């Protein structure tokens, strides 16, 4: 990968936009990572380059692409976040900071973390661009997973399949979702993957192409007769989705495979229904397989017409019919919404209020779904999520202090707390923690009792109870014991 390709990709999607900052960020990152190597032997800079390229591909905006180039600088080099802010401004610096924080979360495969992690992810999405960067970072890491030890490889693949891919799905970024899924599938179930791959790509390929030509041969004259502009393509089925269907429905590969899938892209919504009519006139629709996601979009915003018909030779054939805009939305998710919106403004490039727009879109698509209940910031309004240095996530009430956190970790940690480091800086025990803070408690091994004064500022019941229970009697209490009569009123 090289920076020219990224600049080209970005300017193809954003003609006329001053993108000189991309080159600047590349030079900065390249210098910062110089001498570092990836596990696979490539120069380290290849990783941020690929990350930024995928971001440009999914049409992320300029600050996001730049932050993609810089995303590993504070964590893995001598250059600090402060330096980034000086060079590139606070917006880009805060995106990089968000990514750095997200990478502190570690997956342990334990049920209770899974939910927390999802919430965590969503709670931190006041700026969803951070998640886009994290996804593209992960996608590139998956592509180079081969060079990691098997245990680590497995952990990353599981984490991706269970957390990243579903979230990409919820956000409607189909392109990232299926790429991640197929890569993980390959690592987690290599035998199954290669078996399916062989059947799909080799054994059935010729037959599939023959059938595709046959359908096209019948359909296209009718479409031309009706004067519809169209693109027709064979729809690649993702191996993981075939595998999942086989698992869920306990069916054989052939039964699922034998459903041919095609996609027709047309200019307008009217054309979608026109094409549907033509298809249903040509072939008999399979009952219950027609879905109008244009009239009733899916909760993540997905729109399209779906129908399965008995095609030539009586073969079940799936059609997806949609407009170009709907198609792009299904690939780029909310990034596409933003892209179309910004294209429709005539004042050239403005720093779009990406975040707000996305939040608006979230509101629009929210009402119906379970997912939206989770993504709604409201339910997090009075909760914050704090990281431990080991990557565990703790949910605390707002305005919690390091002492609350220490007791949430363990009673013993609370009792022996002597100091605190917050986001790599020395902090105060009574200061309010903020969502996403990385908090490390300094314990004093020999300390036996908590400080009673902590009761003045702790927010959680757990901390309060423990302090009351374990606090050493204050010096005054001790004195009282030895001065007879002082307890009398
Ligand atoms: Mn990275």
C-alpha cells in the first residue's frame, strides 16, 4: 500500500477537497513508526496505510482518514497525543484518542464481559467515526493474522465474530461485516471454510455462470422492452453466511447453495417495483419469500425488494432489487448517508457535523428496534464505563471516583488504595472519573484500613459499606478508648 492510492481514493470520492493533510499525516506517522516491523515482517507503516485505505474506501471523511493513518502513533511510538493535537488539531487528536481507548478493551470470552463490551462500544459512540477506524484497523489485523501465534489468532477471530461483526451489521456497514466474518470463519473453522470454498468457487462455478447467463438471457429483453435502465449482477454468497444457514437450519450445502442469487440495480424506486412485476410475470414466486424492505426498511436502515422465484429449470432464484443509493447504503451503512448528504450541499466541502448527523440518523432509525434501545445514549446518561489496565470494563454511576472504582474491582484493592493513575497521569482519589478513563489503582501492600474521609466523596453504596466496615477507628476514637469518661455525655 502507498499513500498515493489513499489520496487518489479519497479525492475520487471527494473531488475538489483540499486533502494535503493526508500526505502530512503520512509523513508524520512514517517517521514515528520508522524502524518498527509488523509480526509478518512488513514495515509497520503498512498497517496504518491499509487502515486509512479501507476508511477511504468506505467513504469516511477527511479527519477520519487522517486519524486512520495516525491511529497507532500515541500507543506505539514516542510521539504523544499532545503532539498530534498541535500538528493536526483537536478533532483528529480526539479521534485517535478514542481509538487508543477502544483498543484497551480486551475480550475474555466470558459472558458477562460480552454485554458490557457491547454497551461500552455503543456508549462511546458519541463519535461513531472512532468505531469506523477501529473496524478498519481490525480488518487489516485480521488479514495479517497468519503471523500470530494460534492462541492469539483464535482470540482475535472470536472477538471479531462476536462483537465487531454484529456491531458492523447493526450500523448497516455490510461490507465490513461480511469481510470480517469470512476472515474469522477461515481462522476458526479452517476445514469447513476450505471445504465450502472449494464447493462454491470450484465445483459449482461453471454451473453457476451458465445459469446466470440463462436468467439474463430471458430477463434482459423484457427489461429493455420496459425501458428500464438496469445493472444486473450475480450476488456472491459469503461463505460464513452459507455456513451459518447450514448450522441454523440443519441443511446440506447443496440445498442452500442451489439458491442462485442475483441483484438488479435501477435508477428509481418506481423502477424497483416495475422490475419486480416483470420478474413475477416471468416466473412463479415462491410463497412467503417476498419482502418489501423499501416500504418497511430494516431497523439498521436497509432497503431493498427481495423475492425468490422458481426460475429456469425450476431452480429457486433469489432477486434483490434496489436503487443505486440503497445499494451504497447497504455497503457503507451510515457512512453512505453522510456521503449523500454532503454531496447534496452546494457550498463545496464543509467540515460536516458528522457526529450530529449520525446521531440524527440514529434517531430516525431508532424507534422500532431493540438495537436502538441499546444505542440510545439516554440509557447511558447516568452510567460511565471505566477500563482497568488489564482491559476489563467496569460500569459505574456518573461522578464516581477512583475509590469507587477500586472497590468495584475488589474490596481488598479498595482498602489498600494509596493513589491513582488516570489515563497515564497521576490523579486524585476524590476526582470525578469520565467515561472511558483508564484507571490504575496504586495499592499499598501493608495498608490494612481505608480512610474514613473517603466517605465524604464516594458515590457507590458498595464503596461506602466497605469503608464503614473496614475503616480503622480514627485517632480520636482510639484516644477515646483510653480516656475513661469521655464517652459519657
Ligand atoms: Mn492498529
